[in-house]
C-alpha cells in the first residue's frame, strides 16, 4: 500500500511510519512541526532527545534501504493538502496531525480557538482532498477515548442501538467530552461520518486510550530514530509522569481521589492497531469505529502498578484535580474490533514498565520537575494566556 501519514513527526506518527515501512508499505509523512513549536512555547521538551525529521528519515534509509517521502506544510492550507494527496496518490491516509493535549486546549481562549481551528479545519480539508482526488482512499483517523467522557452506561464501539417510544435506530454513541481538545475530536467524528454517508468515502475512527511507552522495535534500532517522551503537566501522560516521579524518588502525584478509570494502550500495540486498520479497510460509505485500548485501570491502579515494579520505594501524593471529571464512575468499554482483526495486547504489568524505567533513568538528568506541576485549571476560563 501507499500510506500517507499526517503528523508523521509526532510521538505516534513517527513510530507508525517506521512500523508500516518495515512491514513493506510505501510511506510518506506530512508535518508542520507545530508540536516542536509547543515545546518552545511551554519551555519544556521531550525527555528523550529527538532528531530533526530529515535526520530520522535519512537514518532509516541508511539502516533499511527504505525511503520515506516527506512533505512540510499545514493541513489548514487547503491548496497544500490537495497537492500532497494528488502528488503522493495514497491508498490510505493515517491522520495524527492534530493538537493533542487537553490541558493545552484549556489554557485560555486563544489556545481553545487554535485547537478547534487546527483540528477541525485540517480534517475538513483532508475530507475534501479525498473526495476531490480519489474517494476510494481509506481515511484512518486517530480519535480518543476521552471523547466519550464518563457515561453511566457501557461504552459501545462507536455506535449504539436505541429504542425510543417504540421505534429503533442506530446512532453514534453519545459523547460528553471533557475539554475543547476532546470536543474537536467529536466534531471530527461527526464530520467524517457525514462525509461517509453523503460522499461515500471510507473511514475508520480509532478512539484511542492513554498511550504509554517510548520504544517500538523500529525506533529501538538507533537512538536517532527515537520518538518523543513527554512528561510535563500539559503534554505528558499520567503514566509517564508516574514513572519519572518514581525514578526521581518523588511522590506519585495523583489528581483527586484517583478513582477515575481510563482505557490505556502500549505504544507497540498502537502501531500494530494502525497496521491492522490500514490492511483491513472499511467499506465504501462505511464509518467504522474501533475503541483502541487494551485494558482499563483507575489512576490509583496505575500508580500501584508503577510502585510494584519500581526498584525503589514509592509514595503517593494527592493534588486537587485541575480537571472537571467524574470520580468513581462506571466504566466498561467494548473494544473487540481490533482484537478480532488479530491484535495481541501487551499489558501494563508486563516488561514495558521496566524498560520505561530504564529509559527514564538514562535521561533523568534532563527532567525539569517543576514542569510536572499542573498550571491549567479547567474551572477558570480566561481570555489571557494562563501559563
């Protein structure tokens, strides 16, 4: 297949590009380097040093003999988006190219508007480029489990069969997102489903849980192929933060009671899920949804798992929760679609945490502990920059 990866310089886009290249697909990546720019804005960065995209591509070619194409530009530019799709002529487009942090979207009005415009307009331009260039292109779009919120019913895989006043219908599962970032993902999903229904394109929406891990077999071949390892309070994940705190001998900082439950997935499983979704495309006119996660754990259970594998004693500290979210809520998610296609999950209790601990120890001198302190409060909307 010819697979175009949007956001191919990012935390997940880059290892996905390598993995799909390694299994034999013809790959090109698109990026505008906005994620690298956020580091300058926030005064932080990846714990693991990352090379420029051009260096990464060159190293991969030298190691494997496989070429990865590269386009530099912004998806909110419709002319650029159309040019890339026509020029590369992909069979599949994998779309990672969005501002991905809930806290970033909640900093202030400017960041909320930027997130919505960047994410929603970029995706709309991709939909039009597919429709006008080749409606048979399969769009694989990265969504988020966070878009569902914490409903008091089981979370189905994208769709819900309902009966109301004696009549039945099949509708998209109702969503109650918890940030302007998550709202942008909901808008994306509705726009993509509309395009499938009206224009007959094919799309797979991957509602992904929290990703943990930093290495895949491909990125581990050379330090220059490394992907990001974010740990700060804006772009870092809770699991990354816990691992770093454990290595530094700091208390694990749990927001609120820690009874919030989240779906999680390991980075090697993420790239495998993308492979499965690409190689088993949706039908024409189908809006297919997979809940891309492998297990559900509360924040407390995640902390307990880290404490169990950490070679040093670990304590837990509780902070006021800067987010507005339910604690102790019902959480049962159907996530059988990717398992049916052949996914064999890694679990948090497996060896990955130990390897993540080793990576963290190697780069511990690069940690800025103050960057892990939450600075964005969901309850205090502002029209000014809040960091």
